[in-house]
């Protein structure tokens, strides 16, 4: 099977365990309420047992907990989970916080479905998918991706990102396409939310970028981090008002079925 894109390798995924990334993570824009509502609706026919992989601060699990019998929320960063427990809803008895790489986790299923929000691209797909199929009889996987759109400074920001990111091997990719061509997933539908307006201080916007791969302050040279921050402030300040900027956030929900890797488009049985 074709190897994963190299910029999604474990050495880059490991950055999300950094204390600096955990501290910056809460500056990311929130998921829209409409997404949470649709997730409840799409999972309404389940038996109320959900698996949330790469949960981070548990933003989705904490909002869904009241509607489910139990949620197992998994992340490899103990610092991330400690913060998730502290946040609103993090003390719910319906959430089991599990600190482990998802590929090594001992899941106590069965689960009605698997959710992965901005995380599935970091996993070892070939080893993980068979493990998920074993504990998710429905094979149902829901993927959530979030992106900033229409920002007038974005082209210049992308140049700065390419200049300062510590992930020097990044290449554009499409997660669903990567999974489908390996015969690991079949998309059945998708829904787009937004773009939803979101106002944020310039300082928080800068810090939110440091929650992304390639921008952990624990791994950037201090001079590079300072230069990058100054560049972002300079790019966004003309569009701000009283130190704040208006963003537009688009979220995409994709749902479909996990496959065992034998039914990809290049398989003789296709």
C-alpha cells in the first residue's frame, strides 16, 4: 500500500504533545453549534456509545456528552486531556478520557461510530483502520475539518507559513482522497457549515497559529517565532479594528464507511 504523505509522519504529529501547543489550542475558533446539532441528529439512531479519536481539548465530546450514554475520548497528550477535564463539561461521568496513541489504545467496544475532528490525518491508517473495524460494527466514521476562508491577508500569510514552519515537508493533500485511494474509507456524504463569522483579537489569532503543526513555540527558534509573530501582526493590523479582526470559518463534516484496504479504486475486485 502507498505510504502516507511524509509531512503527516509521527515526528510531526508528536508536536501536539508540546506544552506550548496545548496552551495555544484554546485560541482556535470554536466549532459552530449547527455542527454539534447535526452530529447529534446523525448519531440519533446509535446506541449512544461514541469513540472520539485525537480529541484534543474535547470540544466536541464535551458538548455531545449529555446526548450520549458514553463517549471514549482518546488523545496521546496527557497535558491536552488534563486541560479538557478542566474545561466546561470535562468532568462529565459520560466521558472516559483515555491517554494513548490511538494505534495502541485498548478500546472497550463496541462503539456505534467513530468521530475524528482535525486528527485522522495524523494516524497510522493501515494499522488503525482494522482495529476500528473490530470494535465498530457499523464501520461508521465521521470526519470534521475546519478552515479559515476569505481572509484578505491569507496569500501573504501562506508565504510566511512556508517560510517559518518547522514542517519543511508539507504538501497540499485531501484526507478523504488519501483514504479512499488506499481502500480504507468510502465517503457517503458531506455537509458544509458556514462560513461562520468569528471575531478575535490579533494577539489570539497569532497564538492560534502556534497551535498548528509546524508552529510549536517549543520547537521554533525564538528569533523565528518572534519574526513570524511580527509578520502576522503586520499583515492583519490593516484589517483590524481596536486590535481585533473578523474571520470566516468553514467546517466540513464527511461521513462514510471504514474499509479493510482491499476495495480501493485500484483493486482488481473494484
